[in-house]
C-alpha cells in the first residue's frame, strides 16, 4: 500500500500530459428548468437547487436591469458565480416546487472591469472577476493584494460575500473583506426607481459593515474597491517539526511572521510551522507556491486514492489509513507542499518569490495536460470529503488544542483520516467591524475528512470528527465559516455575533421583499431546529440523541464524547460488526 501510494504521488509530478477537464459550469439548463451545483457536485445537504432561468449580465447597467426584472415580476433571485465553490447551498434561491419563481443572475460574464488607482493605492473590480485574474493584473501594474484566500478559484463577489480569508494578524489581518474600501450593490427599488437602485457604500455609510460580509442576501454586489500595496516579495520556509508546543507558541508565531500558519498532523505528532514574511523586491528568487492539493492530477490519481480510501473505510482499516497518512506527509515534506524555487521544482528553503505567485494556488483550474482535473471534480470518481471550518476567539484556542491532544492520545490512529487530507490547518484573522465578521482576533481551523458516496453510510472514526466538531462549535463557541461546514455547525450561530441583529435590520432596509433570500440563508439568518430523521447525524444534518439517528444496523450507536462528554456522537459499538481484522 505505502509503496503504491508513493508511486501514485510521484506519477502526479512526472507524467507529462496534454489537455484537461476545466471545471464545468455550475448551472445546467434545459428547456424548462436550470439546476445549480457547487464545484463538488453535491451540496452539504445533497438537495437539488432549481431556478426557472438564468441571465448573464456583462455590465453594471445590465446587472441593474436583471435585478429590476426580478423585482418587477415578483421573482426570487440569487447571484451565482462561475465557480460556485461554496459548500452549503448559500446560492440557492427559495425553492417552491408548485410555483417555481426563482431566477439565477450569474456573474460569469461580468468579469472584465479592473481599475487601478495608483495614487490612492486602490483597485476597483467587477464582482465576477476571478481572484487569479485580479492578482495578475494588480501585479503587472506594480502592486500587490496583501491577503487573500489560499485557493484562487473564487470570484471577488463570492469571497467578499462569504467572509473568506488567508492568514495574518498583521495590518488589516487575514480576512479579504478587511481590505474592502467601498462596495457597490444593486438592491430592489420602487416602481419610480425603476425597480432597482445602485448603492455605493463606503466606510462612512451606515450599511457598509453589513455589506462587507453579506452572504449574498442583501443584493447583487456590482463592484468592490480594495486596498493594494506596492508590489513585494515573500520568503517561505516550512518547518516540519514535533507538535508539543503548538498551544504555547500559536500566538507568538503569528506575531513574528506576517503570513504565519500552522498545519497540524495530530496522528503523526507533527506540526508544520510556516515562516512566511515580506522581503524587499530586490531579494533574489522567482518562486511559486503551487499547493500540492490544488495541482492538476491525472484523473487516475484521485480515482485510485479514492478507491484505496473507500477500501480502507469499508474494511475499517485505520492502520491502512495511517500508512497513507504517513506517506502523504513524507511526500509533502519532500516537495515543500508544492513550493517551487524557480517555478519548476523545489530545491531548498527559503523559497522567495513575488507576492502574486506565493499567496494563492489553483493550477488544477487551468491545467493544459491531458485527462487532468482538480482532485474533487464531480465528473470523475475522485475525492469526496467534508470540510469543517471553525473560527475561535484567539484566547480560547490553546485550551482547544489541549483537548484535541487528549482526544488524540486516547488512540492516535483515530486521527489518521484527517491527516490523509491536510491535517488541521491553523490560520489567523483579525477582529472585524463587519457585522458577520469575528468581533475579536481569531484563529481559524480547517479539517477535511472522508465523505461516503451514500449519505447513510457511516464512516471510520466518524465519532472522532463529530466530537472535534461539537467541541469546537459548542464547547469553545467557535463560529462556522459561512462557505463551509456541515449543517450542525450553524446551530445557534445567531448568538455568536454581537451585531447579528444589525445585519438583519440592514437586510430589511436593503431587501424588504426578501428577493435575495433562500432556504439555507434563511436558516442561517433566522435559525432553525435541525429536523431529526433516521441516520440524520451521519452527515451532520443533526446531532444524534437516539441510536436511530446513527446507523444501528451497521453497529453505529449514539453515545457521548470521550473528552467532551457533552458531545453526542455516532460510534461503532457493536463489535460483531467490526471488521478491523480484515486486512
Ligand atoms: C478548494 C477550496 C479551497 C478554499 N480555500 C479557502 C481559503 O483558503 N479560505 C477561505 O476563507 N475560503 C476558502 N474556500 C471557500 C471559498 O473561499 C468560498 O467558498 C468562496 O465564497 C467561493 O467563492 P465563489 O466565487 O465560488 O462564490 P459562490 O460559492 O458562487 O458564492 C458564495 C456566496 O456569495 C454570493 N455571491 C457571489 N457573488 C455575489 C455578488 N456579486 N453579489 C452578491 N452575492 C454574491 C452567492 O450568492 C453565495 O451566497 C475554499 C473553497 C474551495 C473549494
Ligand atoms: C429538465 O431537467 C429537469 C431536472 O434535471 C428534469 O426533471 C426534466 O425532465 C428536464 N426536462 C426536459 C424537457 O429535458
Ligand atoms: C430564459 O431566458 C432566455 C434569455 O433571456 C430566453 O430566451 C428563454 O426563453 C428563457 N427561458 C425560459 C424557460 O423562460
Ligand atoms: C409556493 O407558491 C405558492 C403559490 O404562489 C404559495 O401559495 C406557496 O405558499 C409557496 N410555497 C412555499 C413553500 O413558499
Ligand atoms: C523548527 O522548529 C523547531 C522546534 O520548534 C526548532 O527547534 C527549530 O530550530 C526550527 N527549525 C528552523 C529551521 O527554524
Ligand atoms: C536591495 O536594495 C537595497 C536598497 O534599496 C540595498 O541596500 C540592498 O543591498 C539591495 N539588496 C540586494 C540583494 O541587491
């Protein structure tokens, strides 16, 4: 197993191939109806999302007319992007099976405007512009964006709406929306206003802090003005070391390095500290960060990785998962996670390069090699996983780490499942004035883990991920990232933001007829008890309170957490069903 996985990862790097599956449009229409999917092909609740039709405005004026059409005809609308990379169905308009009256407004073709104001260090950009394109244009003109998400397959409208972020406690911090100077948004209007109006919101406008992170429910964002700086370079070193000190050094680490992060592979007792800081433009180096998880793979690779993972799942083989976790980590160390000194290959630390080449990755989106794709492309039988993302008040985070270590120490093998992905990624964002941004300096963690093809199939060690999730969101009061997570993470989210009601008031002002509301965004805004049904806890659609919410027929029963006793998790308890000895 370990040798073949290693081989597979090697093939990934050396086999030269020639053209590719670029991501498909998330919207598919026939004569009667349009459906919307996210980039994984499955929303977190596996529902289908419909609308009557779609329109593709190319200018602000056309965007205004599209909103006016929706308002005048009493329709519902959501803004949809070229990528649709959000995991929950935030972009689904209200569904009504008897009377479908929803409409998609896509920003796919509203993607050309990028105006740089060199004197004021600002750039104004159409909301459909891709992050990668914006970075290239800004850099070409001698400037840099300071902090953006690690993944470039997003549009500016999508990033701003969902509170997406990179990592930093310096300057304005890691959140993209903190660099927003002005937002132009098209909102419903009265008949005399032509059914839609354009609002320009800057920091002095009372609606600005609502619009900075808006979940797409306030209106259609037309343009975003962002602050930029003079172009600079970065120097990155990854220190693969032991994990004993994380809880003692996580604050210092962020103070010391402008673009710090930490990746924690708990089952391997390994922490990877990212020493990442600015260097002058004349520092030598033309490196790129082509993060390994976002590189284009020959489709055979994610398919075989998925096949192997499924086999290990079905046979309950956590030892096998640990072997692959260990080879994956070794491979990441060898390749510095995808850092390349000269753009081609990693030859040693530090890797120095232009900000625009070091801050964000996504080469799988643009690969020109044959039969390649992003590893999770739904058209292949590739990776399929959950992504949990929790935002902690910085002061509470050390205790969380200690709890996770206790849980890990009960049986480190139990943690191999997340270490097969990217372990626990620890990043930094600063306190925000945005109503739906964190009100204090915060730490964000992400962890990915196996999702079964079938929603009622329980997963190896799922009790551990459930305990981790409930510990984060309920014991430590972490906030869920708006664009990720399983449904249970959003329980009680309304109480976690002191200005939540101010956001609801802004929504009433800007969109009084709830044109831009959807079923999922309503659940976030107004809260909803999760409906319990047989097997509902398996995919995080509920927290179990009875065995039938798990999978008693497969031996998974509802029980308490091991460290956080208040957690209610589905654990394999009926030994007659256990298959750990099979391999
Ligand atoms: C592989 C991968 C890596 C990721 N890495 C990170 C990361 O490092 N950090 C991070 O924070 N997040 C990350 N994310 C999450 C990602 O940043 C968000 O999902 C982002 O919102 C996606 O942008 P999008 O353009 O695809 O927007 P969509 O998913 O299409 O839309 C998101 C929401 O914004 C609304 N919206 C979009 N445009 C407009 C507009 N013009 N006006 C009004 N509303 C609008 C939509 O209606 C929807 O509600 C990652 C996601 C993936 C798939
Ligand atoms: C259009 O697509 C929908 C949803 O996929 C499907 O139910 C319907 O039968 C299709 N209609 C036609 C005419 O193809
Ligand atoms: C969808 O919109 C297009 C262009 O605006 C139009 O030609 C088409 O008839 C519409 N389809 C439906 C089903 O309304
Ligand atoms: C669906 O539309 C019908 C007709 O307009 C309306 O009576 C009904 O309440 C709607 N259902 C939902 C769930 O919104
Ligand atoms: C890596 O981290 C370890 C432990 O934190 C430290 O002792 C070592 O000096 C670091 N290595 C580098 C190259 O900074
Ligand atoms: C870079 O420029 C600074 C002055 O701006 C100079 O002092 C320094 O020696 C230069 N470094 C290199 C490596 O050229």
